[in-house]
């Protein structure tokens, strides 16, 4: 597996801080996913070997935490908050608008690989609900109409992926 040198450095710095190597498993999963985009079978085996664990020990974490992914995301990773303030403000209609625009159900990636659509819990910006994140960029007050406009911009590449450095 080819990790970026910066990621290897972060891992090498992080692991010794834990009194038991096993305790570094979740932070390593996050670092590797950040580097690779998702946790492949190879990545899970690499993390297990790095921490002197069995792959099943890492697989248990990956299947438990919904923020850890075993499949690559689309070019646009769209996460719609569904906690109560966002739900009351129309988050479900917002998500339906994205589903219709990309012919893709929540929890899946569109057939063209353009978008992965997910519901998530609280983005902590409840006063400006509904909240949508695209990559790591937050958008607030996104009703169904604004979601359709965002989707159109994603289709043409006008909307940033939210992963730009």
C-alpha cells in the first residue's frame, strides 16, 4: 500500500503516544482513510500488521463506525445532516432533491461515480439548517431548490469537490 510520506510520519508519531498499540487503531483508520479515500482490504491488513493485531480487529472497527468507509466515494461526497433541527428545516426534502438529481439513493454512489450521498448526524450548525457538507466544505440553509442548484453545478464541475487544499 502506498501511503503519502506525510501520512507515514503522522502514523509513526502517533502510535508511540499510546500505552497499548491497539488503542491507536481508530486514529490510524482515520489517517489511512484520509490518505486513501477509503479503507480497502489491503489497508485494513496494513493497519493490523502495523499495530501487531489481526485484520479482524480492524475490520470490527471499520464495520462499527459509519464514518469509516470500505468503498471509494464519488467525486463529490455529499453528507446531509438529519438531526432534528435539520430534519425540521427540510433535510429530508434536501436529500430527496440530491437523490433525484443523481438517480442515486442515500447511502450509495451514483452509477457515473459523480456523487456519494449520505445522511449524517449533526454538523453543529443548527441555526442555519439544513446543513450539507460536500467533501469538507459546509453549506448552510440548503433547501430542496438550493440542493437542485448544487447538483447541477456538480454535474458540470462548477462546484468545488470540497477536498481542495
